[in-house]
C-alpha cells in the first residue's frame, strides 16, 4: 500500500523518424518540466552517502560508492501488493531501454526497501529471481533507513494488516503488518548530487510481468487499470535520465 509523498516534486514511420532527427539536431535534451517532478541540486552529505546498504547478493554498497554513475533511487518493499509491483514493472522497461541504447553501465537503479525488518538479503534475492530485476535491491538498518528517508523526503509507516490478511509470497504465512509509503524516485548525478525528484505513483502500461501480476491485491489491480495521478511512467523516467546523460533515450519498440 502506498501514500502520496509530500516531497517537492511504433510502428516507426518516416514522420516519426523526421521528428526524432529534428529533436536530435536541436541539441542535448533539456531539463524535465515541472509536470514530471522537481529539478534541483542538493549535495548528499557524507553522513547519508556513506550509509551501508546490503543488496540481494549480500554485497555492501553505498551511494558514495556509486559515484561516477547516475543513480535512480526508488523506495519499495517486496511485500507490497499495491503499487510496488507496478514500480518494478516500470523499472524493467527502463532497464530495457538503457540496455538497448547501450547506456546501462552509466545508470544504476537502486530499489531501497522501506521494510528492512522483513526484507532480508534472501528475500530480496528471491524477489529478483522471480521478477527478473537485475538492478540493486537493497536493505539496511532501521536507523539508516530513517536517515536516508529524512534526507530524501521518503515517508513510510507501519500499519495493521488488512483482514483477512494477505499471504507472504515467500513463506505462505499470513502477514502481520503492512507499510504505507511514498512513491516516486530521485535521481542522483555522477558527482553524488540529487538533481531530480518526484513523488508520483507508478503509471504502468503494457503487459505486466506475470509474477508481479500475482503479487497485486484487489487495490493493486485497480491501480493497474486506473493509475493514480500524477503518475510516472518509463517514458517520463527516460526523459529525466536523458537530460542527465545528455543523450535522448526512448522505449524499445
């Protein structure tokens, strides 16, 4: 389940080819418009950049260790049955576009768990295997999550589980609580500065990964059919990444 963040925020034809060529000739991509989110320049302090994050492989990474790449930092939890599966679905499309345009090595997607008490390394690894997520899924201590959330404006809150409770997809046991959390993502540049942020909910289009589809609750299926607004989709994310990379990215056909 998610709550709205309070953070700032082809068939190819000759005509479309001409438009693409015109866009390319106009110079590097411009900054994303306010309708997509907030452009900013905030240096991430060492007290946040050096916090240890453990990915699904058991390796420790920090935001500081990822300098040199653009980082797309996205809050989520593996047991979310509302919008997180849609977020992961969007990220699968973004990763596909980055790989097709041969810039995947320049961008690091990081899904940051807001449920570190349950999102162990093993659970993150299982989620990655089931969904095809090839980027970093990270967990951290409760204290470090609080520090990261405070700086980036992420919100999260433990709430009672619905009745009847949802079932853990990994263990098959009933869940005892849920996490309400903010959506969206932030983009961090190669120098470790936050440059863009949005609190929009995922707006998924296309065919959702079958495993992600099974994770959805009734509410999640409603949001799949009728996305919340404002919403972010892969095209919007690629527009923001294009600006930061200085090259135009588009979704694969």
